[in-house]
């Protein structure tokens, strides 16, 4: 089976009725690039940069310097040989803590996490933005911002990106002035108020891991409630379908980079919702491609419409399983 899959490495991901799908890799460190390329990924859809900041032990300084970060981002985009690399800014807090996190809030998932942390520590954020911008002179890079929920957070973020660009210009340092900036859609409020995002940003990426956690109010790392973590809950499906179709109508590219994108049980459902870009762990990429190669959008679409109207979990589960044997 693995051998059969590996033959698909160079096969373009196209549905039976001719729609091209973009399959990208999630990575955590520059060293993951060879594995991403080996999987046939067309680029990096999510570089979780917090791993550069975590597990740094005692002797190194707490945070990676601008130069150290720049080297990691440059190395990544060079390793991907011209393929696009989406770099997500620091998503620290909640399930990913710095080694000497000051104080863990009572509800870390609802606390000073990701962009909230970065806007509260603008120097740390500017350092990362400068490092990413500098790397953008070496290959196609996009900037992705996690956990945005408020318009003012988007506006403050864009202002800080401009500030970083001004600094680099003043120092005569090269960068891509037109670098695309996108938002993770992972807070239900963001999905529901998507117009706020499509007006301000160049692209969107849906983080289903957090979107499910926050929609269903279940801690994604708490085993006691793991059985309630249901990607097929009608509320989750509503938010996914709404986000994908709203972005498509606005002409704003949208991807899914949470676990759902790499789970073949959901590939056809997401295709039916209109998703054309999937980012996942490289180990899942060829299985997802195989699922796409056997898919017929013309058949999937009417079924997906029915699934999105359904409210009974048993009916939804059954209908999603049926998609796989269409
Ligand atoms: C997500 O929330 O789905 C996501 C891709 O981000 P992370 O898993 O890093 O929170
Ligand atoms: Mg997330």
C-alpha cells in the first residue's frame, strides 16, 4: 500500500472531473522540508514557528534572535526550491508554552495566546516580522497570523507589519514589499464575522483544531472530554461551509490546515464545501491525494449540500461515510 502510494508522488492532485487541488505540508522546523518535498507537497501551507521558540533548554537565551530566526526562515524557503512557504507567526500559550512561561493563566486556551501575546509584546513580534520579511527576499513567503478575532487586532497587526517594513527600508535591507498577509480562522467569532477578514487580508487558513475546540467548548488537550471532540458536529460543519463559501464569493483564497485536512474521512466533504487547498502533515499527503484522484465533484456536491442541511448526527455521519463510496 505504501509502495502504491509513493507512485503518486509526482501525480498532480486532480479530481476525476478535472479540478486541480493544492496539497501543502505542515512543518514545525526547517529540517522538516526534505520530508515535505518527499511527500510531493506543492509548498508549505503552515510553518508553526513556535517550535523555534520552544524547548531551548538552559544555556541558550530564552528567545531566538532576529538573525537566528531569519536563518531558519531563509533556510526553509530555500529548501522548498521556489514553492510557496506560509509562515505563521508565534502561536505561543495554551497547548504550546515557552519554557519559562511567566504565569499560566487559569484558562490558557482563552488567555494571552498567539496574536494576543504578540500584540502585548510588540518588540518580540517586530523581531519575528523583520526576520520573516528579510527571508522573503529569498523565495515566495506568505505571512499567516493565528487566533485573530477582532478587527482592531487585524489592523494593529497590519500596522506592525508596515512598521517592520519601514525599518527595513530605512536600513536598506531587502524584502518582498507585496508579501501576502493572511489570517487563521480558528475562533468561531472570526468564522461568523468573516467579512471583517476578507476585507482586510489576502488569504485565509482555517485551523480546525482550534475551531472545533472553541465551537464545542472542549479543551483539545483534556482527555476527559476528548469524546466530545466531533469534527462532524453540525455547528462545526456550518462554520466550515460558511467560511469556505464566503471566502470563495469574495475571491479570497482559503485553505484548511487543521487535522481535518489530512484525514481521508473528510477529504470529500471538504471538497464538496468548495475547498481547493489542503495543508497537512506530510505523512498524510499521498493518502489524501489518492482520495482526491478518485473523487467526482459533480457527484459530491449535491450530497454535501444535504449534509450541510442535516441536523441529526447519525444521519450526518452516515452521509459522510457514503461520500467515500460515491
Ligand atoms: C489549528 O488550530 O487547526 C491549527 C492548524 O493550529 P494549531 O494546531 O497549531 O493550533
Ligand atoms: Mg490553532
